[in-house]
C-alpha cells in the first residue's frame, strides 16, 4: 500500500475534544506551560488531570484555534483533520476548530478566562552561579599605579 492509500490514524472524536475543552472551562484541574499574555503570539500547552494534552494558539491576548489535542489513550487530533460542518459540505466546508465551531460564545469566553488565569508549570531551578575567584589583595600604592596619570 502506498503512503497515500493508507487510512488515516484513528483520532478522538471532535465532540470528545470539545468536551475536554468544556471540562477545563468548567473547572477541571490543569497545568499550563505559560500564560498567554507573556508573548504576542504563542502556543499554550495545557495538561488536564483527566489526561488530555491540548495546544491552543493565542494572538495578542485573543484565544485562537486549537492546534492539537491528545486524549488519555494517546489518540491525536490536529488542526486541519476535520471540516465544518462536515467533509460533504463542498466549498462551504472550512477547517474545523472545536473552540470556534463547537463551543458557544459564552463557553469560549469562560475557557479564555480560565486559561488566562492558569497555574503554570514551575520554572526550572536557576542554574548555579560559577565560583568566583577571590580578588588579589592589593596595596594602596599598587592601586594608584593602575590609574593612568
């Protein structure tokens, strides 16, 4: 079988991805790798207590599309793997984004607020400072000789 003839890998259902987003908006515990307002354009990675891992695009504080999601069994959803309303809609079909197409405006707003207040993974410990060699003991005359006259 040629690579193009192979069936696509199984993916979590779109409604399962949307349900994971709704659980976050509803208060399911999660950790994020950064707060979206740290940079203008960024990808926020979120890990939920139920085992979902999600990556969401942010642009200048505005929540963008869902980039990718992995369910607790390891099935992966990625942006571009589905069409809205479905594949048979012809030219009217657009790339499916569970945030935009499957959540209401109120649900999106609630999700945005929760993600903006995220608890982030702890930063790595700071690197130790290299040892500093002691300065030589100089006399006043030696110091005065260092100053150009």
